[in-house]
């Protein structure tokens, strides 16, 4: 499930809860993961009510992230580096045995 919320709208995006949800705030996309959260895109925080709304939405999500991390008792110093695995090429023709 992908959640795309309009600017300032409350979403059910829970930090680190799954690997499939995302939220868009202005032009900034927040992509959830169980080990990390990715932020990409761009948004402007203008000196107007829309900028304030975007700033509050970003602040609220960042606070959720901080609260989630702070509540984890066994938080590691660093996550281990994941090694890239091999995947079959989906564009190669498969032969039937």
C-alpha cells in the first residue's frame, strides 16, 4: 500500500513499520522502510501559510521518527552493511527443461 497525502494531511505512515508506505509533503517524498527512511525530492518552505503547513507536517513526521528511535532500547550504533545479492536477469529468456 502506498499512502500519498496532500500537504499537511495526516497519514497513517508509521516510521519503520513497513517497507511499502510513502508520503508526499509538497514536493518531498518520505519513503518508509523497516531499517531506514528515505527522503527525496524538493519542497520550499515559503514565508506564507502554505509554507507553515508544510513545515509543520515535516516537523510532525520528524518528531515521530525521533520518538520511535528514542523508544528503542537496543538501538545499535550502526546497522550492518548489506551485501548486494545476485538476482536473475528478468530480460533473459528462460528455457524449459
